[in-house]
């Protein structure tokens, strides 16, 4: 895990590139916390299932898109992700923590690596790379450059579940980061997504955080 320092930042879309759901920009203050440097892998989730007897039987479907132990675990609901986190003595990040960590210290930038979309391929596995993609689907974790905090795949690869409800209507739980199926616009640090917490898709995964004692 990586220590994410305490700090304040302006959360939201500074560039009017997204949707109203990413505004207004507002100040957020966070305590320090630890975050997994990688998305939870197939190996890690398989160990959880084996040791706890947790009911999960979609391994053949997982293997089509995440074929090795070093690939991100996918086809997991918010409830599956929460159960894993509890077993590991961790938790899902809040949406605020996820966006703060996404920037890697480069606050108020459009992407976690800065404002230059042309170098996105160095940091993220996403769609629309015009034949330069070495992976048909999902990349093994840590295959591309980390952000400023040493976190890998914070953009692209798989959407990541967060703790929060998307809004007060509780229409779904928040997902952040974009995925291998999305274009570069979905890699923006302020980008938001959501789905029913029971949803399981081939581009949904997660990573965990831990509070600093």
C-alpha cells in the first residue's frame, strides 16, 4: 500500500469538459490514508474466496478478460468488493479519497498525469489507441506508469467501486477512473460514473484503502 498524505483540494471539474454531476467545484479536506498501489488482482480475490468459502463462480468469465493472476479482478459487485475489503482488514475508498489520490499531487489538472491528453497511453489502458494497444482487453496491474503517489492504473483498465452513493436518491454506488472500454475523456480525474451495487461487468474492479492509525 502507499501512504496518501493529508491535504485539501478542490474537487470537481475545473475545465467544463464533463457533466453537471462533476460540478460545482468545492473544497475538500482529507486525513492521510493508505491505498493499494494496484487494483485487487485475480490472485488476491481467488485467495479470499478459497479461504472464506465466499460464493463466487464466474471464474471462466473472468478469465476471458483478465486471464492471469496478475490481472485486475473483474465481474464483481459493490457487495463482492466490500466483502473482500472486510476480509482483508481494509475498506473501499470514499469518492473524495479516490479523486484526491487520482491526481497524485497534481491538483486541478485534467488528468492524473497533467493536462496533456497525448501522453495518456503511457499511464492508462483505454480504448481508441489506434492499434498501439498491446492488450486486447485488460492489462496486468502495474503495466503502465504510476501517478505521482506511486499508484498504478488510477485511470483506465477497470472502473473502481467507491463507498459512496452517487447522490441522495441512492440510484447507485460511485465508480471512478474509466476503463479499457472507454475513450480518453473518461480518464479525467473529475470523471464520475455509477451503477446499481449489484452490477457486475467486465470492466468493473476495485482497490482498497486503510485509515492511518
